[in-house]
C-alpha cells in the first residue's frame, strides 16, 4: 500500500510529529491511509488514534516552545524575514494572539481541526505563556477527536477496500501533489502586507 505503513505505529507517530512541525505534511492523508490499514485488520484503530495523537502533541510542543522561549520581540523579525517559507506573516500571528487572548484553551482545541491552523495556534499559546499542562490537555483532546474522525474515514474505506483499492495510490499521489502545489503557490505568490 504505502511504504511508511511498513514502519507501523512508529511511522504514524513520526509522520504526525512532522505534520505538526512542518505544516504542509497532511494529517488527513496520514491518518486516513493508516485507517484503511485498520479497516483491513492490519493495524488497531485505537492504537492508531493513540499514536497519532501522541505525535500531534509532541509536534505541537515544538512551536509552543518556540513561542514561549522567543517571545514577541525575538520572534517578530524571524516571521517577517522567513514568513514566506512559513506561509504566514506577523499580522497573522497578531490576529491569532488577540483571538487567543479572548478564547484561550478552547481556541487551541478548535484549531486542531483546521489545516495549518493546527500548527500555527501553538505559537500564540507559547507566546501567551499558556501553562504547558493546559496546552497539552486542549491539544490532546482536539487532536484525538480529529484523528478519530480521520482514522474512522480510513477504516470505512479499508472495509470497502475491494471497491476503492485501485484508487488509493492515484488519490494519495494527487493529494500529496496538491498539498505541495498549494504550499509552493503560497510561497511564490507571498507578498508582505502594507
């Protein structure tokens, strides 16, 4: 099926860490394909959700720690200089901070369901010095719900694999290509505001 699945649960864990450190890596693809394996009886549904969620939590700690250690004064020049490659601008961080000020932990939970947002929200959480325990609770709950949905979709596909088998490789390749094209488009069309 997909070579990274040969790594089993560790492969899922590792890719989910990367998905949260490098935003263009799609959790939708990782967890859904792993769910297909579960639907075929090759992996356990609950263990996939557990390892995927653990990977999310560890990966999100990276950006939370960057936000916590650097603070606004030190992070702002980096985002302004490297924002194109991060696919965000300082104004995006500011908007998130103001929203975060008002909604706190629930924001972390809800953003776990949004592409790119699931990674970016960790920065203002760290910048605002959200306590680590609280951050991990909201991150874990949101990630667990999201991963359960994705593995569930994949599981359903896996139980109906005979009808979708010939579509898996082309759809996986197309999804990866689409994510890469969108990321490159964002990088190359990025223009600073103002």
